[in-house]
C-alpha cells in the first residue's frame, strides 16, 4: 500500500491518541517523579513563603512561579479510546498551587488540543476571582480575519468563566508571511480592537509571546511606542541564553532589549520543555556536586527567576511532584550569584556536545494527519542521545547494549503505527513548530537510523 493511502482523519487519530500524549508529558514537565519524591521526603513543601514580583504602575503581586496549563494530566477516555483531561486531578493541582502561593495561570485556546481553557476555567472558578490572575492568548494562526479572531477572544472568556482577562497575549509572534504580526494583528485591525478592550478593562494587561527572528522581534518591540506593551513572554533558560536553536534569538539579547524599555517579562521554557531536567549523567553529577539536596530542575528555575525584570516563570506541571519541587525552589527564590550563573552557562557549553533535537513537547505539531507521535519520536531520540545509547558502529564497545536499548525503548515508547517510518513528508507540521524544527527531515533521519540498527547483525 502506498504511504499516501495511510492518511488518518482527525476522528480516527483521536481514537488512537486522544487529546494528549500522557506518556511523553511525564518526561518533560520538570524533574522526574522519582527524583521529586526523593527530594520531597527530605524537604517539606513551604507554605506562605512564595516570592512575588510587582512592576508599578500595576498593583499586581504576581507569584514568581506561574502555572503553565499546556500539559494537564489525562486519563483513558471511557468507551471512546484515547485520553481525556483528568479534571479531578487538575482541580487538585490548582487547589494545591493556590494554597502554596501560586496565583498566575497561563493557558491558550490551542493547549491540550483545545481543552485547556475549559479545564482551567472549571478548576479556577471554585476559588475567589481575586485570588488568581488568568493569562490566555489570541492563537489566530490560521483564521486571521477580524471576525474569527474576535470570536476566539470571546470564547476564551466563556471557557474560562470570567468577564475579564488579566494578561492577554498575541500568541507566538515572530513568523513571516501568512502568520506574521502584520497579517494577524495590523492589517485586519485586530490590534486596535484589543487596545480598546484594554481601555474598557476587559483586558487588564496586553502583551505578546515570541518565537522567531531578530528582525521580527525588533519590529514588534518597536510598536511599544504607540501600543505600550504591558509585558512580553520570552523563552529563557541557561541553554538558550547564548545558544538558542533554529531561528530563535538568544535570550540574553531578548532580555536586554526588553529591559531597556522597562517592560516586565514572563518566562516560558525554563527547562526547554524538560530537556534541562533530563540531562546527561555527567551533567547531573556536575549539578548535584554543587547542590546535592536540590533537583536538577531547580537550577534551571533559579536561573530563569533571577533576572530582576522577570515577572513570573511558567512551568507546565503535570504531576504533583513537579509542582511541589518548584514551590520549594521559589518559596522563597534564592537568586543565583554571579558565580553560579557562570557555572550554568559553562554547563550549557558542555551540553552542546550532545546533539539533541530542540523539541519542547508543546504539541503544536499535533495531531499529525498520518497518526505519527511526533513528540514521542523526538523525545525517545533525545533520551538516547543523553544516555549514550546512540550506537554508530560495531566497533563501539557498548554497541550491542546501546542498539538493544534504542530499539526496544523505541517500540515501548512509540507504537509501531505511530513511528517515524509513517511520515510522508507532507510538511503540515512545520509551520506550527515554534522551535523551527524541520520535522519531516528529522523523521526521515531517525527512521533511517532505526532501519540501519535493525538490519545490522551482531
């Protein structure tokens, strides 16, 4: 059968995968559950010690730890196949977060394949509105006309069960062409509309999130003179500070330019989608030698929270262990010393020797019309790179062990029908990737590597 005939429609895809890939989320949203549990046994979770940031003229006291609602926990859907959001667990996580001082919750219409705003709204509605700040986004990537975009804005408030949004973002700016800032917000008059909504108080703070080129960043930032951006969300971590991947801009440049204009920043990807908590063993040892009691992830969160213009640092915390570990880190935040910051920048240099693919498991590329678990494939590849299970030749002393680990692990983490071999190179995923990964090229490269390992006899 021709690969072109294997195309799945969305309904068939959802029967297989549901609304999220629960297995991959475990590896990406902070330190591992095992590591967190061990830390938890030694260090109780503080209450009433959360660090808050305030940037006048806003009176908001915002928790330095923000809850990213992109990776809510899921359960198998009864009698339907796939997964559904575990609302009871979402409620428990949000209750615990608020109890321990977290008050910033970041969602979007596209998160968890369209269900995050509804689930987040259900959980938050059980608390007094003044106890939390809601951030959501205008994710008008494809439907850029004025009417559809305004409908998305109003739908967000309905799903979140609120009549105002504290922090509203123009989502993922930095593209060119159809998905450009100009096309999505200027030519259609949408930015003018959102400014009026801010004047009316239905939007309290207006900002934008960024993934893209330096030229696009500079152009959008220049609008500050006429718009007065209230905040900007950027990707910042100790790896991207000097070594951002793809078309993304180094975080040190982004931070410096925004700081010049005295605009507070919301930080996303402090762990690079979990990659900074799943580092090679010798990097783990390097970090643990300096601070054996705290998690590997805590180093990255301290780095992200230390710069003074940071308002809050987002973390997509799927598990209670992740939430508890991050509360420990930020209750209170102990800012990094200059020596510790340099130690982490040196660590980032060492990590460049491990050529992982910059997938942050954002799921924007999903669902694949051919059923491929794109994040699952990339995560397994990255895991094997970090663990040294990437055999290249029979002359490698650990070839047999590494070959077996890669192949068995691949089949266990990604079902055969959802592996890279089913990619036909349609490129529908590429425009959605904020890290600018050439996904079909990586699928082909990984598939060729898998076939090479399978065909070699020991």
